[in-house]
């Protein structure tokens, strides 16, 4: 993901909250000019009959030098649903967003419940964007790139960073990495330092799901400024109603 795309995420967040919170949201990646990162070689494929790629990954130690290649081998489920909670903190204030995510057949549907204002539904297909608020009879329909100069991914519409962001980091920005069980998930984690603001962020990536499950970010004083937490990820299931437009059009049938 390019620096330009990451800046788009920040711009989207600013529409909801003060500019300073938008900076906090994705501060580790703002203002970067990333040189190509040379990753270690991809772990060798299974050699023993019955051995899985998961077994191969389990043999690779997660370190600052290997975390990016481990993450690059992960893949997401094609169909899943989960809830994402994003919280930002500033000067005694707090804002929380709840996002219900449904993914199926390459289509992502997001139901965003902000701390203020009506619920909003966003559906992202390979080439089309649908947006409407609760109570609307007709959605906004546009080209996937119609909301800006660059194409936003479904993760950017969720105001979250992804493991693709981790792959673009300079290795010097990775403070620590390893494996851990975090909130019941078999994860790898990376602790990174923002080269611009000096903020420290910890990212947990589920090895089984290939999804970032949790993020915590602290400013230079150690004060918590941003968290992303996720609920149970239900693989193989997505809410059929999440893909129906206000006029009754079912995107799963098109």
C-alpha cells in the first residue's frame, strides 16, 4: 500500500473526528517515502507428506528479520464476518466506532456505527462503490476510485491498517517481533516506531486468519491514543442482508 493511500485513510478519519485524531490513527505511516524492502526468502514449501504450510510457518522463528516474510505468506479467508472496534483517545476525550464486516465472493460490506450520526453502509466490489445512510432509499453508486485520486481498499474504508502496510516498513522501524497467543488467537506480532511522530504501535496478526486482529498505539509519552480490537471471526459465513441495496437489489445475485 502506498504512502498516498495511507494518507487517504487519514483524510477519511478526519471527516469524523478532529484532525489531530486522524493523525493519531495512522501516525506510524504518515509522510513516509518507503524504499523497497528486501525480504528474507519465503519459507520452503512442505517437504513431508501431509505437512501443511502452517506446519512450515511453525518452524520459522518470528524475529525482526523474518516477520515481514512470515506475514507475506498469510492469506485471508474468502468468506467471513467479524466486528471491528476502533477507539481513539485524546486529551481526556474518546471516540469509538463499531464496524460490522461481511466478506463474500470478493465483495466487502461494512456497517459503520459512529459515536455520533446515523449508521452508514458501505459496499465495495472490484469496481463499484455503494454508500448509504440508515433510512436512505437510494445509495450513492460510483466507480471504486470516485471518492479520491487513488483507489481505496476495503481496509481503508474501515479506517484500519493491514498487513500490507507492515510489508512496506523499513526493517529499522521494527523494534521487536515474535509469536504469541493473544486473546485466544495464534498470532505473530510486530512493535514498530513511527519515524515521524515517534509513536509506538503493536500489531497482532492471526496466523490462522491472515488478518490483523488487534492494534495498540501509544504516543511518545506512553499515553494510549488508538486501539483496534476485533470480535470473533466467523469463517465461511456472511450475513446475506449485508449485500442487499436499499432498492432490494441483491449484489450476490449479479
